[in-house]
C-alpha cells in the first residue's frame, strides 16, 4: 500500500505556491504557481549577452514569465506530469504571466475554479480564475 519511492518533476523556475485540486475524484491533481522575478523593467536587454553562458533565462533564452501549472500524479506509474501550463493575462497590457504568484487556493466544490494572489512591479491583485475544461481532461 505504501512505498518509499518518490516522484519528482522540475519546472525550471522558482515556485512559492502549491495547492491540491480537492474536487477531482478521478485524478490526483495539484496547482503550482511560479514566482520568477520579471526582467521586463530592468535596464538590461531581454536577451542574455554573449559573455554569459549558459543563458540565465529558462527554456531556450526566453525571459522569465510566471505561469500556473496543472500537475497530475499518475499512481500506477508513480510519476508526475504537467497537464497544462496556464498564463495569466491582465487584459490591459496584453502581457501574460508577468506577476509573481504568491498564493493559490482551489475551490472545494468546483475543480475548475481557483483564487490566485499575484504581484508584479506595480500592482498586486487577487482574482478568481477558471481553468479551461480542456486542461482538466481525464486519463485516456
């Protein structure tokens, strides 16, 4: 029933918030919010200089952006997998995933609802978000 094996997953970005999805009765799911510092307001360029190797930006040289990851634990295979990577869009600037995600809480009644607290360099906000239904797909 219990084993001493571990399952791990690397998102290659710092994270501060983790919550379970309690109303998902068929899968073991978790939400992880990342908190990489934004480089968009710094005086340096968006691309790493040729003298810095390896580049300090994760995943192919892109500047850090913050996302919400929907993680599923596969019990039979003892592994974690990313079901979806969701970015927040503030609706005004068109930028997505800019703010650090500080706190997450999922709704105990509806597995697609969550409250997220995030902060960028100028504002802090708490918002109610709905996870798209296609991200909450069931096991094939």
